[in-house]
């Protein structure tokens, strides 16, 4: 079963909360990244099963980053995190190959539901 | 899920978003077409909203959401970020900061946000004067140059952690104690001639030096740490005064000890206030004087060996040494005779004398803060030097020269009566031997002619209220020539005992009231040594 996760979010606060939720549900957070550059660098070393990707990052367009990640690591399943009110971005992300999306603000249940849904 | 463990992180991250937010608004007023900055502004509001929603802080969510909404209109080019909207966003940021404070204090107090929410929701850029909105879309050229300078925001990383200043202070204190004990140990080992101890002592010394360097490195922070609020401050003051001010900061990346940064922020604020309030003329006066309509204030930070210079310069009206002198005479701070011998440099320093500025000369704005005398005190408490340059009609420069690190300084140790006094080496220009017969008196002041310059001489004994020497001493008198705010003054002492690296401790009340003393240290053999405050000593 796929269990390792990389969290990509520029907010340390968000990364900590996600890490807390995932740890409770038995996922292993194998890497974290605060920027697109860091995410790509970590991707090559950690090969996570799942990537939780915040679509708004300080240094990159989330959709471009999504594409680069898919081509660099096609086996990783990417879940896009984004705030309410961005249906177009979510549509685009799913078209590009994201496996699911989580809307912010999220509940711990929602996060685990989406991630566990990936494994089926 | 219990969210309380995440509250501290929320508070610190929210604060960082909010401070960058205000900084960007002020910058955008100067370059309204900086689309990269608008995007970043939007992103801060957006991130804050997401975080607050996760924590369940509804008031924060609502305000951040409305700000984000209005900003998306700016982003789409619907209207530009002009002062009325900037004011509203800044007010929003202030309210959010207060809400974050309440969250941190876990207080039950309530912040009334209804008025702000209504203003944000109802904001109509076209109801206020928004000239040529559609005719002048964001400029592409500006965008390119701005995004180049608009580097990635520094993000939190696992490579760094937050430490309380208190913990760092403890580390410095412990390291200082260790160094003191090491000096004592070295003394004992030398006295006992214990050869087998020399090698371990040598290693201990080297390790302690390395420890001290690392501890100090851990305390260093870039000037940007305190600089974020200055543009906003200058902007608000200028708006209130109806003046137009271009404000620039250079050298934000230069690092200083965080203790120094914390202490120097208020003095900088005061000098900036004075510059906007008194230094710069009104637009009309400027035009009459053939100057550009808007004034310029620059804050420059630069490194000079183991010192940092913080320079605040304005292109305003400058100061007239003659007027300063006559005012000081009027207030009986100096005698007319003293005024005659004063250089312009010395005359500018008069504004730092307590009692020089009075309520009649201070406006509402600067009057409330610390006076220049307090600025002066603060700089000296940090073993720094404040100098002032000015030119009538051209502007003024305030230069604060500060050590990069606190606490450990190189000092010259002198003997005066029963006391040993340390003079910070950075103020001592040189040591000289004065012939007693060369010291002349004129209107109650002693001076010598040294290299054709008239230099005041002050006896350290007299300055410290010690009895004068019996007069049987030799004809030569050792003295330290010190730079007191741009003027050279010779301090005569009983004996110069040597140079030493000392760990300075601030004195607490009631010892802090000791005249002419800014701190103390304990020597290797356990004696107490006082650190001279040469400005106080020079005032006599």
C-alpha cells in the first residue's frame, strides 16, 4: 500500500497540521517542501507515494509545478490543496493529472478520506 | 482534533504575513503597477484566511476574505492601489494584528470589527478620487523590473528554529562567566608555574573563543528584522503632515546583534519622526527654495569592520549652528564664551542636551516619543557614537555608529584614585602624556594645544568627584584623547594600566544611576571594573 507522503506548502503552520493529521492515520511524511524549487529537489531524493501540493506557492505557478512533478515522478499520486473558490484551477489540475483535490480549510477526516480513497 | 498545539505557530506565521503585508502596501503606493507585489499581497491575505479557517478564527477569516476580494479587483486591473484604498488595507492589517494579539494572549477580550468589515465590503474606488483608472493600466515595464527585484520570500525551513531572546542572553552570560573564569584560571596557573596545565589551558582558551563566536553568531539578525515597520511609519507621518516623502532603506541585509537591534529601533523611529516633522519643509517651502516638491529620507545601514553605521539623511532645511547656540545660551545650557569656541559639529550636538528641546518647539508628533537626549543615551548605552552633520538648506545626517556585537568590547583600562575604569577602545583615538604646565585655563575650562588644535582637558578624578591629586606627582600627566560625538577631548588619568577584552554587564537600578558609568565587568582576579560613559563624563 502506498504510504509515504511529501507535503508541499509554503506555510509551516499548514505543513505541521497536515503532518499531525497524517501521522495519526499511519502515513509516513517522508519529505516537506516550502517552495517549488525545494519540492522538485526533494522529489528526486524521496520518491513519495503521495504528494500533497498547495497550488499557491511563492516561487512557482502551482500548475506548472504539477506538470513538472508528474513528468519527473509519474508514479507519485498528486493531491492538490487549494482554497475555496477556485473551480477553474482545480479542473485544470485534474486535467493535468492530479488524482484528487482537498479544499482549504479542511477537516482531518476530509484529508484522510481523500488519501485513503487514492489507495483503492 | 485539538488545534491548541498549533496556536503559537499560527500566531508567529500570521504576524509574519501581516508585517510583509503592510510593507508591500507602502511599497505599492510608490510603484502602483508592481503586479508581482500585488500578487504577493493577495497571497498573504489568502494564506492568512486559509490558516485562520483551519483554526476556526472566524473574525480573521472574514476580514482577510474581504481584503482578498478587494485585492483581486486590483489584480484584475479594475482599479489601482491609491492612498484611500491603501489606508483601508493598512487599517485592516492593523485590526488583524490586534486580533492575532488577542489569540496569542488567549484573552476573552473582543475586538469590534463591524465598522471595518462594513468599510471593506462597501469600498468603492470610484466614489473617491481615482484619476485615470482605466486609461492607465499597470505598466509592463514596471512589472519586469519589479519582479526581478522581487525575490522569493524567505520561507520557514527545518534548518532553522526559533529561540527566545532570553535563552540567547543566558548563553551569552554563561559564556562571559566562562571567559572570566578562564582568565582567573590562567592567572593562577601562571602564578603556580604549573607547566602541565598550560596545554589544556591553551585548548580551553581556544574552545571558549570558538564558543563565544558561535553564541554571538546565533544572536545576529539582519537589519530587516526591525526595518519592516519604518516605511509604514514614514508614510503615515508624512500623510498626517501633508508632506510628500520618498523613503528608502539601504543595507537591510546587514546583520547586528539582536539585543542592539531591539534597543536601536526606537531611537531610529524618533530620528525618522524628527526628519519628517522638523527636517523636511512643507511642499510650498520646498518649491520656493527651488527643491523638488517631495522630500527624500534615506536610511542607510553599512558595515565598517566590527562596527555598523546607521545613517538617516534628509534633504530638508538643515540646522543653523548659530540659532542652536543662541537657543542654548538662552536656556543657560552654555555660556556665551563657550558658544564662541564651539565648532558647528559641537553646536549640532546641543540638540542632544537634556532640556534643549521644549514643549514649545516640539509638535504633537515628535513630542510624545523620546527626545534627542534619549536617542543619544540609547546609542551610548550600546557603546556607540552618535554624530550629526547638517547644512543649512541642504539637510541633515544622523550617524549612529554601533558595535556589531554587544557585551564583549576591547577597552583601555585606566586608574583614577581607587577605581579602575575601562574606556571602550572605539572612542579612544590615542593616548598622550600632557605636560602639566601646558594645561591652560580659560573661563573655568582647561585645555591644551595639541598639534595646533585647542583641545579641552578633563580630569577623570574631578569628573568622578574624587579628590584632586596632591600635586606631588610628576610633571607629565597621562591622558586619553577621546572622540566625543565628533569632538576630541583629553581625559587626564592617574595611570594607564593596559588593554583588555572585557565582558560588559549593564548596571541595574540603583547602580544604573551612577554618574559617568555605563556598565561594569569583573576582572580575571575578581575585581570590579567600571566602564566609562564618556559623554556623561564630558558633560561634567
